[in-house]
């Protein structure tokens, strides 16, 4: 037990072989506790399961197992109270072990029978990823739902849809917003696959070659909720594919946020003026009093660089490593934790910006210029049997005429339009409203009211439910 006077010296797990102690510079380089202390809940959880496995293998008596388990509970309580913050230990595994020694004395030395930090860290990290995947998934889902809610209220709002940054065809505001929800639905799928890949049990692998003690790994697997037992102890101690897969999924989410952010930055600009960000999500300029800056969206765009570099960083770290554990792997957490933290900070802010922005229907309407009906005219000619290429050419002449005269299609002299093609004047007269134009695109996935309503329905169900682990450990995709 600690008396609180002087902190005990850090316990080294490998002291016996060495006469001298680690140089201070080497120790500073080697230490990972500042980073990996956040793995303590997973480390304690895995330790509890390991106690049961050792009991099952006859390494611990029932009373020893009870004492260690109770000790681990007290260790968890101390860690929860923040004892890790200024602990001197090398890493989280050493820390948990030292605390256990303080709680139960020399008996703690039995816990590491057949266990190595190599299978421990792989186990902790996989457990951590499974929790983090679920948390990121919840945030992705919440953002998707916020976009759909806004879309539902924006179904009557019309604005130009853009390609190449040019006004192209009239569309619904809902349709534009939903185009950013589909990527999030795909992200959820990817997260499910990541969770499934991570759901493999390393514990029992030992340092690299398995355990000489008859551990029931199947029981261990169910106790920790993994879907499978890793097929090779050598592979699983050095395998960080699941981290790379998670980072890829995170990089894609960040990429999607950057595109959403980028588009909304345009729409919020003075030039477009289609949306206005709420005060809570806009910042002022230190010099220009009139400015209203979309910093949240700009940062959402920027964070993608950071998360993507995490993915390339990790993959660069892994390349060329032999199978089994190498200390290089200690660095995996810098990329992983940073990417998860970055997204968990970005997603709620973007969601808030979406939930609170206001739309400016007049500015959207003002951007709908007559030329956006050109495709409708061409479609009209096609319906009367004119080949599309010819229709395109004929309507192109109408567009040029309108541009030269500075007139809308409807205001052009009838005889000049008829001279281009006899059917055109009638088509111009029957173009109808913007709403009519949008409703003409009623194919599945199109921008008509019914198509948009259908998208909302499909996306709501894609965002329903949570990623979860079935009792057998398998990851259930929503
Ligand atoms: N701190 C190490 C890591 O994060 C734990 C595993 C160390 N294993 C070892 N044999 N030194 O990777």
C-alpha cells in the first residue's frame, strides 16, 4: 500500500538481466505512458479476463484469483481518480502492474504468467478501437440525422445545382444536403467493417509464440467479446492492419467533412449568400468589423489534412517491419489517438453549424437564371423525336440568342425562336416554373419531390440503429 510519502521507483519488468539502469535520454525516448495511459480501462479489463484464464489453467488458486481481481478493482478506482497523470512508469502496462503490487503485494507477480506486453498492448488497442469506432459512429450518425432534418425542411427551397462551379440545373436544397449524407452512410459501413477486423483476440499469444500454459482462449475470447481468436500469435502481435483500416475510415470521414465544409463555405460567402451561419458558429475578424468568418467549416476542411497524414504516417511506420512485435509499433497510438480526437472534436461542431444555419431563399431564387432551363428545352425536343445531339445544338442557339439580347427565353421574339426550330416556341411557352423543371427529373435518385422523399427514407434507415457487438462477439452492422 502507498502511504503517500515518496513515490516508489518505477518498476521495470525486465530488470533481472541488466546490471546498469537505462540512461535518462533513452528512458525519455522509451516512455510511452503520457500517450498510452488512456488505455488503462482496456488494460484492466484484459487483466481481469487473464486472471480468470490463469485460474482456469490452475496457475492461480481460487483465493489468489479473488485477491488479484479485488486488487484490480482498487487499481481501476485509483486510475479513475487520476493517479496515472504523474506516474513515473514506462507505460500503461507497467503502471497497472506496479499499482497491483501496491494493492496485493508479491502475489501481483503471478498475473503476468504467460502474458507479454506484446499481446497485452495488441489486446488493449483492439478493445480501445472497438469502443472508439462505436463513438465515432454515433457522431457520424448524429451529423447525418442533422442534415436529413434540415433537408426535410428544405424540400421546397430551390437553387441552382452546380458542376464545375457553374450553375447547371435547378435542384432542391434538400437534394444538395442529402448528397452529403450518402457519404456518411458509406462511412458507417466502413466503420462496421473496421470493427469486424479489429474483433480478434491477441491475448494468449504471449510474446510471439503462444503460451506454454494451457489457457482456454475460447473462454478468453468470449470474456472480452472478440469475434475470433487470432490465427497466429506471431502475426497478431505485430499486426496493426486494424489501426490502418480505422485510420482510412477516419480519413474518409474527415474528407467528407472537408467537402461539406468547402461547399458550405461557398454558400455562406458574400457572393452566393445562400446560407448564414449562426453567431455561435461564426467568428469575427480582428481587423474588419463587417466580417463573419466560417472558421468552423474552414477547420472542418483543414482537419482532413491532419487525419489523412495520420493514415500515411501509420502506413509508413508499418512498412518493412518484420512479423511479430517491434518497438516501432509503440508509435501507432500517436496517429490513432490524434485522428480519433480530431474527428470527435470536429463532428459535433459541424453538426451544430448545420443545425443552426439559416437559409436565404431570396438569394437562392435570385441565382436561378433562365439558362438553367436549357436542358428542359432539349428534353422537350427529344420527346418529339429530335435526336439529343441535334436538340443540344438547337437549344445552344437559343441560349446564344438570349445571351446576345440579354433576354430570358420567354422574352425572345417568337419568330426568331421558331426560325431555329418550329417546335421551340411552344416548348419555351410551356416551360413553367422552376418547381416544374425540378419535378421533371423524377428518376430514382433525381431531384423531384418524390425522389428526394425516397432518399430521405432510405438514408434515415441507413442511419438507424447502432454498431454493436452480438453476444458471440460478432460486430452487427446497422
Ligand atoms: N509501450 C509498448 C507499446 O505501446 C507496449 C509493448 C512493449 N513491449 C515490449 N516488449 N517492450 O507498444
